[in-house]
């Protein structure tokens, strides 16, 4: 136990105790895997002894992965258990002849970070410094090692501070204990303790953990919102106005949303560098209809970035950060009629997915746990809806071009992903606002939904695939899809046949409307759409016959008539690929149609 000059008390575990805990934590791994991790630890401990030799004092059990650049013309003093991860880009410690760098205990410093002191830089115990940060008490870090005198103003960073990636701390700044600085920020003024700062220049947000923030875990559901979307007058084109909130650039999503055919969606992409304050700020004037919140998991949950850096994170720490994120979601929801929150993914966003693992302490497991907690907590709020973005990534590889775009312009995903996202979000937002009511039409005379009742569907594989198709339909119906049947025959006979068949998942009660008889199929579809007060733009018709599909497209160009396979084994996958059905993801919260 060590008492510092300010009277604070710290406990320092011995390396043997830490190794024992790590050994127990990795008990699920093979002996070879645990031995490999042990060897890596020994290598890092040994490397630290040589790499940190230019420093004046180094505490116990310092670890260094990769190479470092240390030019010490003054004084560098380091506490116990320093962990430097510079595996990809060297971390740099630079001091001038009068410069002093003082680093406390249990500090994590990531790759590419530069710490330069012409006079004094102090980093408190337990702090975490993200990749590519610059902490310099002079304007140009390299100048501290030169012969020309430079003007320096001391920097002081408190205990348990977290600086995310690419943060710049300017000369003369003091950051209080427990503060958080969001990725990409430039800190030019002091940051008080327990406060989050973000932006260029960084601006202060409400105190972390402040009582004024609503509690998702135990608090009541939000009261009914006064911001209601006005129903359009007959013949009037509805317009939904809202915002996109993200820690990366979403400007390219705006045109896709505006191309919505059922009603105009006017979205404003808020500055990605200011996303934390956007979570807490009131809606911009006239834009309270909706907010779409789409963040990378590392920005929302700092513990995941620690996992990517090779650190250990307990489930309790992860859960606490998810709860804090949900508090901010609740604050956002108090300002908008509807909030759509995308679940987190380990890819293809450039967050180091090659390091993922399902083991305890692995990123994939942590992201799955975080998503489960998120969807569970936001169910307390009637106007917050979770969306699974996984279908947006189908067939889209995270190539070199996207990786460069991330670092150069904070663009996280290729254009096809944003196009699919825009298409689905159009449907979700329109459905939530009541301006779109999805209708799927099946044709009875094509025996599409009656094939399971007898006839050509005899193989086990066909019956299994058709059962999956029907179950998907029933889920969509439960989430709000309307289902209609048109074609030849009469309703009573068809209902009876459907009810008698025990292998049928679809039931008569699942059908919203019937339009059977001898009328032309075009007339039948128009009649059922008119009866349900659904525009033809919101109607999707499924038919396996190419000649019928072409006739419908020619007669009713507003209809959605997708190509449909004759092979029943392809029915479930084809149904899932219909983007127009994504509107079902909007309700209830946490559900997904796929």
C-alpha cells in the first residue's frame, strides 16, 4: 500500500497475484494458449526493462508491446504497472532540458501517442490514453528536444481519466479525476472532474453520473411525448424531420432517406465530433420527429477499446458503461417523438475485428453482452426502438478503401451498406410515424400459401423450407405487417382448408383481408388496397409466375412486385431480402424482422 503526497491511498498487487488472477480468468483456455499468453507477458516485461532505460525512474512490472521512442533531456518518472501498447505505431516520450514527465500507477498508453514536456506533464494513476493522442505542453511536440528555448505551460491529467483516440491536449490544460474526452477532440481549456468533453475545441457536457440524468434500469417509462407527428391531410405529402446522431460521418445517408417514395424524410446529420453532447441536447428547431442513433461500439462503450488494447475488463465494468450509455439514450428520447438505436457490431467497421473472440474477455462476447443489455433496458421506453444492422453488411467487405476513408474522413461503411440502411430506415420511420402501412399480398391461385396443405410439396426439405417461410410471415405480422390474399375461389372454402391443415403455420386469423373470386387480379389488388386504405406504393405482391408479375408491373407501376423463385427452398431467404419489409423492425422495441 502506498500513500501519495496528497494523502490518496493506492493498493498495488504483486505481479504474482496478477498472474494468478489471469491464470484463473483464462481457465477455459487450453494449457498451450495460457502458456502462450504467459510468454507474451514475460516478453513485454523484459522489453520494458530495455525500452524504458532512458527514464529516470520506473516502477514495478512495467510492460511494453512494440517499440518506443524516448528522448529524455530532463526527467521521466513512471509508477507501477505501466502498460504501453505500441505494437503498430511507436509511442513517444519526449522531454527538454527542463521538462518533466510524471506518470502514475496502472496507466495504459496506446500506440502512436506522443507525450512531450518542455516543462511538466503529469498523468494520474489509473488513466487510459487512447491511440494517436498528443499530450504536449508546447505547441510543437518535437521542439522540446531542440536547442532553441520554447514556451511551455504545464499539463495536469488527473486519476482515472480516459482519453479516447486522436485526442489532443493543448498546453496549460488541466483535466480532473474521472473525466472522459471523446475521440478526435482538441482540449484547449480545463476539464473539471467527472465531466465528459467533446469537440473541436472540446466543450463540456453534464457531469458523468449526475442525478439529473434519467435512470433506465429503474426509472419509469417516459411520459407521453407532446411532439406528435401530424397526420397529413388528404393528398398532402407527409414530411418527417429529424436528426442522425453518430460518432462517424453519416452525411451520405441523408440523400438515401430523402429518396423515400411514401413520404419525405428530411434528416440532418449532426457533427460526428459532437455526438456526446448531441445525445443530451434538445432537438434542433422543427426536427423533433425522430432521431437515429448509430455509433461504433468503441465510442459508446470505452471498455471495448480496452479489450482491443489487450486489457482485462470485468463484466461489471462493461455493464456499468452500457447502463451509462442507456441513460444518455433516455435523455435523447425525451426530446424526440421516436428514437431508433442500432445495435453494435464488431464488423465491418474498422475497430480491430481480427482480435475478436468468443472467449471470456473477448470482443465478440463483450459486444454480444452489451447488445443484450441495451435491448433489455430500452424496452422501458415506448418511443425507443432497437434496429439490428447486420443485414446491411451482407455482401459488403471492409476493404482497404474503406479503411483509408475511416482515418481520412471518419466514414465507417461502404456506400452499399448506407444504401441498405437508408432503405430500411425509411420504412422504419414511416411506420413509426403512421405514414406507411405495409401490405403483403399473396395470390391463392398460385397456391403459394396452400402448397403445404397438399399437392406438389411432398419432400421433407420443401416442407421444412415452407414452414420457415410461414414462420417468418407470422413474425412480420406480429410486428405489424398486413397480409392479404387475392385470387380465384371463395373465402369460406379457403379459410376452411387453411384451418384444417395441421402442418400449416399461417392461420385464417393471420390474414387481414381476402379478395377472392372471378375478378381480374389487378382489380382485386386495387380493391383490397382501397379497403385497407393503403397506397399502392406500400403494397408488395408475391407470385411465382413471371407472366403475372410482368402484367402487374405494367398495369400498376407503383406496386412492389419482386422476382420470386419457383424453388420453395429459396422462399425464406427471398422473403428476408425484401427491404420493403424492414418497416417491421420498428415495433416493438428490440425486435428485428430478420
